[in-house]
């Protein structure tokens, strides 16, 4: 019998479009047919820009950043570059002592503000009273709330896409971690719009 009946991410908005300086929130649904041994359940917010350039019959670029250059047949060079804007993971359920600090890291020179405290709620108790490396998630339908507060003082660019050449992409990723098993992971994209104060002196037209 299948233990995991449902595992999904639901945003608070039907159309997941959020403004910088606000919160990206919602719930993770975990529905099990019987008790499950689970180390923890985490959710990650991630956003990055990716550019791709292809040059024919030309010398390769001087790589001054963190990009990657690959040469293919016909003297064509492919150049890719990435820049991360958001990357933060928080635990929704499980023992904090078993949650690696590596999961909670901010990209250098990037801050996305304070995060709201996460309180798991469910139709049955999900306190995690198991033994060993895993805790026991009781059978039933569990709703785990998340809320990522995006700082209004940090510039986070809007979602953007031009074919396969350039895009700025944001998503949240929920993961169920179990000892001795591969993580179970799901992703949901969302759109982010940068808030701009049109009353700034630099934007004022005399």
C-alpha cells in the first residue's frame, strides 16, 4: 500500500505573483496513509538569473566572472553565467538537532530579511516522537505553513525570460528527507515583481 498519498505546494494566491518587499507564503500538503519515518521536511526559496550566449568563428571570452565556457565543433563557443538572488531553506517539520546548518545559508552580500516562525498544523498531531535518526509523522493529511519575508531594502529583480538566452527564475522547493532513502522533492515556480518607488529623486522629471 502506498504510504505517501499526496505531496504538494500550495501558494496563498491562485496566481502566484508576488512583490518584492512582501511575503511569499503558502502551505505544503503531506498526506500519508500510515505512519511514516521521516527525518525532516524542508522548504527552500531560490531565485537566479541565467544567461546563455553562443558565438561562432570567434575567440572565446575572457572569463572574468563565474561563468562557464565550452567549445564545440565548428569553432562555436557557448558561454553561460549564473547569478543567485535568493537561496534560503527552513525546516517545516522534524527535529532541529538533525537539521544541518548547511541548509540555512544566504548568498554572500544578499539578505532577504527576517523569516516568520513556521508553525506546523495538521488534522492529526505531528510532533515527531519517533526513535533513531527519523521521527514519526502520523498518518493523515498535514498542512505545513511557510512564509518567506522578502526585505524591501534589498534589490531583487523581476522575473524575466527571453527564449533560452536569458531568464530570471524563482521557485520554492519542498523536500522530504528520510534516512537511507533518496529525498522526495517537488518544485513550484512563482513570479516576482520588483517594487519601484517612482517618487525617488532619480526618477522625478522636472
